[in-house]
């Protein structure tokens, strides 16, 4: 192969696939594939996720090779700006720009472990704005599980039914769900897949690189999903285990509610959290028009309050929470106002809602905790 491309474009491609590459230098997943056949592309894979990043370049001799991914990313990152010349010959790839030249061992492209995408008869296809997919993921990804012993929870569940797209994530201590209506024709076949936690992180990073005005296309079957962006294609396995019925976890008809200002709530809780620890958390007391936040440990104590609280006269809510869980949930939305729903009693779930079709559930500490 022989091609010319800008260093900026090549660096962006290398960065997009770098996180998939193993660093052992021995396995097939330590390599990336450089393809200069139809168009110029860089592909990386870890066996569960594959990302192909496409670029504009001048291809003079077609060809496809594999090279060590970590070394390639490092060399590209160290090159000066300008045009980069890439040429493979005699099992070596040379990359050169403005007098700086690196060489890497080049392997046979047939050895690269290309992932199989959805079958041709994939039963669900969806096209939606990049920003819609990105913002929905942002509102739930904070709650994804990283517990590898509970595989059915380790990711974001994506459900398309009657034209409505829903996303859900939970790690057992918190839950988040968001919906978007009229994403597809109501007669279109539905889909229900769970993207693994690591896949969600990779996808979100790719979506952040996209122009917000562009669309993404999603194709799915029972074992894999393929998402096509403006310059990239992500192919990924989906979780085989069925996602649990998350609706059973969301409290219904809670007796009390408090209407709160998100910014003031986060600010006051953040001050109290300076004296909290993982075991004790922050104690929140809601009463009449105020919310009081208290925390203490063996060395320090903190107390803060906010006045912008609306709830029924005479009602009192008192619970102790992990401030990080509350903060993650509230920072996933941009609404100024939110509602906190609660029941009397120790350790009962707290539900958060706002004007969006979004709900989050946080489990407080029990008193003995």
C-alpha cells in the first residue's frame, strides 16, 4: 500500500481505535488494520467491539496491512503536522512526515480478527440524530454496572417498541431510565438489546466526536449490533443474558414529593459531602421550605442548607445517601428543576424525576449502615 494523508486525520483515527488495542504485542488484538483499498481506514478490535475509522486520503497503491496498534498510535502522535506518507514493503510499514520517519513490522491483513456484524436479515434497523443517541446515553450511563458477576446488568438496555426508544441502566444501588417518542415508525419491528458497559463507553466517545447535525444508523440482530456514524462504523457483541424487569424496581405512588432546584441542591450537598465518607454518606432532611445536608467523620463535620424546597406542610423526609450517587444522577440532566419522591420509613428507595421522560432511583443507607 502507498497513501498520503494529513497527520491530523491519521492521529484522530489512531486515537479512536487506540483504546481497543491490547498492549501485550503478541495477540491478534494488539494489532490494528490499515486498509487502503476502497477508501483509507484504520480498524481496531478487542473481540467484543470493533471500530473502523474512515478518512480522506490520496491512495496511490492499494493494499491492506496490520501493524502494532500501540506503537502506531505513539509514532503518529509524535509526528510533526503536515502530510504523512505511508508505504508498506517487505513486511514493513514506513510512515514519514517533514523529515521524521518511523518503521513498523507489517503483517498480513488476513490475520486480523474481523468481527461479524448483524446478519443480512437483521430484524431491526433504526436511524436517528447523533445528538439524540448521545444525550439518551448520557442520562443513563452513570448507573451502569461494573460488577462482572452479574452479567445481565453489566450494560445499557436499549428497547425500541411502537416507535418509542427507551434506555435503562442499573447497578443495584441506583437506576436510570430515559425515553424518546417517535424515534421510528410505530409499525417498525422492535428491538431489545443490552450493550455491555465497555461498549457504551466506546460508543459515547465516538458520538462525542461527531457533528451534532449528523445521523447514526443502527442495525441489530440477536447477537450483534452495528452502528454507523459519519466517519466510523462500530460493530459490537450484545449481552446474551436477558435484562431484568427494571420497572419492578421503580417505586410507584410514593406518598411524598419535594420540588427542588437542581443547582442549589448539588451545591449544598457538595459542601456537606466534604466531611462525608463512603460508610456514612450525607444526611438529607427535607421539611417545609428547606433542605438541610449534614455529614461528619472522625475528624470533620459539615452542615449546609438550601431554601428553595417546596413540599406539603408538616411533611418531613429524612434519609442518608451516598452523595456521589445523587450527584451522578442529577448531573446527567440539564433541567433547572427536579422532583424528589419518597416514602416514610428507613432505607426506602428515592426517586428523581424532571420535566423530561427520565427517572432515576437511588437506594439510601439504612440506619445501621
